[in-house]
C-alpha cells in the first residue's frame, strides 16, 4: 500500500483492438478489444488482483469500459465512467491510416507533426483540449480518495498528455517522448493533488506469465517535500 497520505493511481491503457493493430486513427471511434487485447488485460488483472483498489474509473468508450471491467472483477468493484478520460478526437481523420491522412490532408498532417499539442485536425481536438478535460478528472479523484489506491483506464494519447502535465514535461513532445503500449501499466503517486511522482511507466511485463511485482511507494532518498508524506527522515 502507499505510505500514509499518498494516493496511488494505477493508470492503464486499454488492451489492443483491431484498429490499433492496423495503425488507424481511432480516437472517438468506439471499437472493441481484440482477443489479443482481452488476453493482455486478463494477465494484467492477475497481476493487480492483490492490490486493495478502492475504486475503478474508465472513459466511456467500449474498449476502456471492457478493460476496466476485467480489471475490476477480482475486486468486486463497479466501473465508474468519467467522460473527461476519453481519447483525443481526430475529427475527419478517424479510422484513416497515417498514410491516408498524409495523402489527403498534407497541410494538416504537417502541422500536427510539428505541434500536436496546440493543433487539431478539422473536427478534432488538440492535445491542449484533451489535457483541459482529462487533468481535472484525475485531480478530483486524487482529492476524493486520499491515501487510497485507485485504477483509471484511459487511452494512449490521453495518458501521455496527463503524464506530461503531471510531471512537467514539454507537452508539445508527448508523441515523440512518451509511449503507451496496449494494456500498459503506469503508477503515479500523489502526495497531494499538486505533487505527483511517477513510479512505473508503460510497463507490460504481464504480457508474459506473472509480470514484475508492483513497486512499493519509495520511503528513502526522497526530497524533503516527499519525506512528509512517506514518514521518512532527512
């Protein structure tokens, strides 16, 4: 469990889908998990079975709700939907391949490659817009579950944008600097809603039998700010 006063957020990307395997833009497209994706999530479920989760949240899309339901089952928890956790909308690019977008909308594609944080294709969302709706959801959950462990199931771009904001990365580089594989596990500890620490990132060791042990909250070699939460001494 987290140390006293620390809220732990298990942030998970949904499992693989048919469209993710085809490398198509599928932000707001409601696509189901593939059989491979369900198996990825089942193995993650086994890995998280002993974690004392207090609540499970997911975006409203089917692939995240199904992922969350599989993960919530061992804990006998209901999945609570939060609209702000949904994936970025690609507008008129939805269900197209990257090559098709580059051929049909070369100016949009070039602008998006240059700055995916402030640019949005026609009918779609910018990374900034996604951050503006997703970050308040996570902050509100941290406030609602002080000292607890919760699970949040979201999407590739949304999670990368959340981590960029929470950890102070340049969000214009979220696509180049951060990755999220299907059913990837991330762990973020919060001392309070404004102070977070990344404990585990893009981990898919559960693809194989077992997976790595869930790391404990660090209690040594911390900054003075985190020592207060962990109970560690300088």
